[in-house]
C-alpha cells in the first residue's frame, strides 16, 4: 500500500511569512495526525482528526496555526505568521481507528521547516 | 495521563555489542507501548509494539522489547549491533481504549562504532 505522502520536503521562509504543508494519508485511514518535532525532542501532537472532524487540538497554537481536513482525506497545516521557534519537522501520520490504540501510526517523511 | 521517559539521550556501542535503550512509562490505564526508529531526514518507522499479549515482543531488524509492568519499563534490546542501526529511537505510549493518542519520549540517539 502507498504510504503517507507529505509535501514539500523542505521549506525555508522568513519570520512573519506564512507557510502551508500538505498531507495525504493511507487510503482508508480515518484518523490523521499532525506532529511537530523540534530538533532534539520527541514529536509533539498538534492536532488529531477523525474523518473531517477535530478530536484533539489542545496543543495547537491557534493564534498562528490552523489545520483542516476537507472531505476527510488529505489535510493542510498552515502557519501564519511564522516565528523562529516554529523551525521544526512537521510530521503527518494516519491510523486505522480512533479508539483502538494498538495499531500505532504510519508516518510520512515529514516537512522540515526553517524560519530565518 | 500518559508519559514516557527515555534514559540517555545518546548511547554509543561497538559493532557486534549488545544494544540496550531504556524506556519507562507512566499510565493511569493499561498502556500500549511502541518503539519507533527515525533515520536522518526520514519519518518514523515502527519497530515493534506491545498490545497486552505476550510481554516479550519481537520486532524488525532483530530488535525486541520486554514489557515489565512491575517496573513500568519497556526497554529495547538487540543482541548484536550493526552499523546500519545508527539512528534515533523513540519510545511511545498510548492508552488502551483511549483516543489513540501517541505520547513520545525525547528520543535516544544510537551511535555504532566499528
């Protein structure tokens, strides 16, 4: 099966600019996640979707970050305006189910964002 | 709530030596536990998982981990390290019956020397 697709792989922007990342999950995976991985740290969940509804966005800085999953398939994460501390790898993942945690996730290759 | 502590941000071993990466978890409900590996400029790949069946779990690339409830641990081991094992390893926990939310540790970078 095809994996989780993310684009772009790399992005360099200046602070206060905006940026968007795209993710296409594995076909049939209802649950989609965006994680932020700052250099030297473990991934931190930003937002979790079940189909096109938000399950958990408690860690999403809503003053500058937004995400949507129209039609319950692919998803876009946006940052506007970006800050230097947003430099990180943004990982998208998908999983079969919402309530059964035994499957784990399948991750995409990530988008490495550098804010200068 | 769940949390994960990985002891040792960097571990260095010689090729052929035992690999031991430590992970302790905290969970108020029965946990599911995972080890992921991340190679440079790549996403995370699942190595193995514990889902309340056998406490000794075997994964890919010769890795295994043992769930010890009394010690709240899920350490990752491999009998003989290969150069290709050099990567970052993350332990993660989710709650059985919960919303499948993975909580990750800070990671351990494994270096393998000839």
